[in-house]
C-alpha cells in the first residue's frame, strides 16, 4: 500500500499572512488537525493544532499571548516541512512519522501538492486494521494529572512529553483525558482577549470523617476539568490491537485507556499502533 492510496485530497491550505484564528476555524469546521501553508504553488510550512494549543501558556512572551486573530500563521508554523512522494510505502510513512515526530506528511510530486497523509489515514489502512497483537503488548503507562491541575501545568506536560494526559478524580477514578485537540480548540478567549482566570477550591487532604480542609488558589488559568474530554472510551486488557484500532477509527479518537474495573492499567495510543505498522 502506498501513500497515494491512503492520502487525503484535495488539501485545505492557508497562506503565511492568514491569521492563526482563521487557521483554527478551518480546522474546527473541517475536523482536521493541520494545514499546509502555501505561498503561491509552493509549500513553505505547516501549522498544526499543537502550534495553536501550546501558545496558550501564560508565561509565553507577550507577542504570543495576543489574541489569535492578530497572529499570522507564519509566526507559528513549522517552516519547510518534511514531505513524501506518492509512491512511498505505508510502512515507510509510519516509520517517518515516528522518527520525525510528525502527525502529517504532505504528498508532493514535482513540486505539486497532491495530498496529505496523516496518522489517522495510516490507522484506517489495512496494515493497521489487521494487527493481531494484544493491546497489553503495545500499551504504555498512563501519564496522570488531577482534574484541578492548571492550564500551564498541562501545557508543560504536553510540550515536554508529547503525551495524552489521563485525568483522575481525588479518589483515583478516571475523570477524563486531555489531548492536543482539547488545548487547540478550547474556547479560552474572554472579553479582554486574554487567557481567562478563575478562583478554584481544592480539597487539601481527604479524610474519611471529620471536617474537610480546603485551600484556595486565586487567579489561576483554566484547569484540567474545564477542557478534558469525558467520558473516556476504555477497553479491557484482552482487547486486540486491531479491535483498538477499530475503536479509534469509529470514534475519531487517537487513544484508548485500558482498564480493569476502576483500575487504570495503561493507555494505547495511535503512535503505539504506528510503531507496530512500521516494523
């Protein structure tokens, strides 16, 4: 199977001078996660939901915290993105994505943009849909955050580890999941055009009886529970990789949390599937 057999075409694109807000609205409207940036007939960059999501961090330089309707795509995009040819094999595509840590590869022939292959396209391929290995052989330990963790903390974790974050309640039960999509498409703009702030009340220490003590954290950015996805799709450890792939395709998600009862055993991500396809 080749890139041209699984690629999406035609491709929605933006120009370097288009605003980040315009790019974001295109992604939301068409349910896509990246846009090639074209200057005339030439691809000069690519902008992704990760580029949009990570700019929400409050400690970013002032210019990055301007409302996104005033930030040009050229500032946030990745310049000179990696491209592939239409004849590239699907296993090579998966290997490049894992090696280069990219989620989409524009397909170019003689300078012309023909399409784009994404991780979702690989997931829908026969190579991924016929994997018979158990999910326990592919899953990773889940990165856990509390539902009250701040937006800055969440962005730090996603930036450093490029992970999906499993959100738990105070009692350790599954509350939700946070991905780059949650960040990029979070409705964070307020009347002043900045990042919202709020007061939150957190339980200092849980006790089986008696008075509960609370601590108050004033003026924090949005917290995990504000933008997590819930409920979370889960699967038992007996699930096969092919079954997990079908769940991801059917529900348009890129990870499945593996549980036994209320116990979180791990998480199988789209990248784990791609690593298996690339072998």
